[in-house]
């Protein structure tokens, strides 16, 4: 006997019941983005592998061990399922010369792929909403993007999501910090795990990002980048904080917040909840002024953030949020030759008026069709037998509330239903 094929580990189906939460989430997100003037961009899921190596950095968790890369067997090209969206977005912006004339505010949503150990809040296929502003250099846009998050949590009915903030300064400032960091970590070498030892000379900043509990205390004592920042970097950071304070947005400065990707500079931030266990970061981002040039474009400042949709949906469900149940308005029941010819036209006529209709398919007795009509959650059954068909009428039967069924002419049934919905709204 052959075994049933299962989905790939860490890649989940989102079934009806769950998927309605996703739709509601996406609707809320789209109107929120619109309210800030962000425009949609749709990007491929597969990109050339070198794009991610160049953008994210060779010595990062993602590039070292999380990418789904493969050789296109037809032409030998090295390809990767996107592990994040910024690299592809910047590639597209350069390729199509999008920021030559004016800066751009862009967003995308979709699947990302990382070969991680699947657990609650961490999957191998997951979804992000990515928000990028390209061609902006000032702290005003950093602050706007941070405050956007606060508004979205509110729109989604979520509370308790806290803001953490840090600055990574500029590459020269990081270089000075890096030298001190290496000296410090060398002095603590007996406490370093394998990853940290490997990264000690290639990417010591990344050690600060380690999730290994055994290293946390040692990491807290490491030299702070903040002590190496010049006046300009400090001023940028201060200006961001000023806007946040003016807006009454609380935040915590977390010097260990270095982000898992190499392209960031200056402002970095994360939105974190303690309601999701270990996977508490629901949104993360920051400035990446060097990336456009690094990928071959004209130097251009930028900043952006991405949120983890699975984690946010989990929070929404945890908070008891419920999407409106998606019921149709009308279930069309029909039996008999003439009736079954009339019925599809009646259903389409109702849809012309914006009424949602489940049309009974598959035949069966009136009784069994009425059972399905009841179970559908529809407000009305429209019943058509040959008797009705001959008279050019239907029987309209309320399913959710008391009230007698009545015969209505085919031409009037949509109006009749619309009027009753309006009466219900007024009541
Ligand atoms: P983490 O520290 O949790 O691994 P990250 O720093 O790798 O996160 P980013 O690359 O900044 O994550 O991605 C932004 C957001 O996408 C994260 O804050 C998280 O909400 C979500 N995310 C990242 N990886 C996963 C995953 N494997 N499964 C589900 N969501 C994820
Ligand atoms: Mg990660």
C-alpha cells in the first residue's frame, strides 16, 4: 500500500477556519499601509543565490545554514527560495530604476523560506509583510516606520507589544567597536560556543545576537557600540527618540539588538511580546543605507521592517479576535427539470445585486437540500420547484429567524432580500 504524501516539515497548510484570520489580517494591513502612502510591489519567490549572499552577508545564520538553495537542473543556475524580502525588493528597485526620480515607499507580503528547526512561531515556510522606504536619509522616516507599527497593533486589537531600539552606527564606528569586541571575547574564550568561536574573527558582532542561554551573562558584559559612536550617529539616534517621545511611544534601548542580517546601520528596532514564548519578536527592521550600492545601484539611503505573520496571527487568536463568520446570504434549492434550468439564472441575478449565493449542486431531495441550506448559515433559502418555475416565481424562506415563507416573483427576489437586510440593520 502506498503511503499518503504529507506536506514538507515546517511548511504548513492554512485551512479554512484559520485562513479567515489571515484574510482579515491582510485587509487590515493593506488599509493601514494605504493610510501611510505605501504602494504594493510583487516580487519573485526565487532569486539568484548570489543576491542573498551579497545582501544578507556570508557570515550570518541565514546564509550559512538556513537557505533553500538549488541548482536549476535545466540551465545550471544557482537559485534560492527567498529567506527574506529586502534583498529582492532592492534588486527590483535597481533593475527598474525606481528611485531615480523620487523616493519610494513600498510593501509586499508573502512566503519566506528558512531551513530552521520547526517549533511554535518558527517554521520553514513562513510569511512576512515587508515595508521599505528607499531614498530617504533622515531620522523622520525611521520614526514614522516605528510609529506605524504601534498603529497597526492598535488596528489589530493587540496590546502588550513592546518596542526595543538600538543604533548600529556606521561601518567605521562598528569597525572600532569590533576590535574591542574581539579582544573581549578572546578573554572569555572558555565561555564561547562553537558558533561564536567560528565567528570570533569573521563577524564578532553577530555573537551578541546569540540565543545560547549559557553565553548570555558573558554577552551582557561586552563592550558597547554606543561608546564608539560619533556625533552624527548619536544625533540621528536622538532625533528618532525625540519623535517617539513626542508621540508618547514608550521604548527600551537594547544595546544587544544587532539584528541577524549584515546590511543594517544606524537605527534598528524590534517589536516584542512575551505572549509567544521564546519566539517573541513579531516585527523587526531598521536602516540599511549601504544596501542599494552594495547590490550595484546608485548609493541611496533606505530603511524598512518586516513582520512575522504567523506570530501576529497567533497573537490575534490568543487575544480572542474573531473574523466575522463568512456565511453566504442565500442558499438556492431547486428540483425538477424546469426549476433546475431557472435556478442558475436566479442565482446569478442575485449575485448581480451583490448578494452572496451558495447554489446547490449535486441534486437530491428537497429535504436533503434544505438540511444543507440550514447548515450553510445562509439567511434565506430560495426554493425553486417546477411549480414556482412555471409561475416565474421562487419561494423565499427565512432560515435564521421566525417568519413565514412567501412566494416572490423572480424579478423581485433580490429587492425583497436586500430590503429585509436593511430592516435587519436598522433593528
Ligand atoms: P528570529 O530572531 O526570531 O530568528 P530574525 O531576526 O531571524 O528572527 P527577521 O529576519 O528580522 O527575523 O524577520 C522578521 C520577522 O519575521 C521576525 O521578527 C519574525 O516575526 C518573523 N520570522 C523570522 N523567521 C521566522 C520563522 N522561521 N518562522 C516564523 N516567523 C519568522
Ligand atoms: Mg532567525
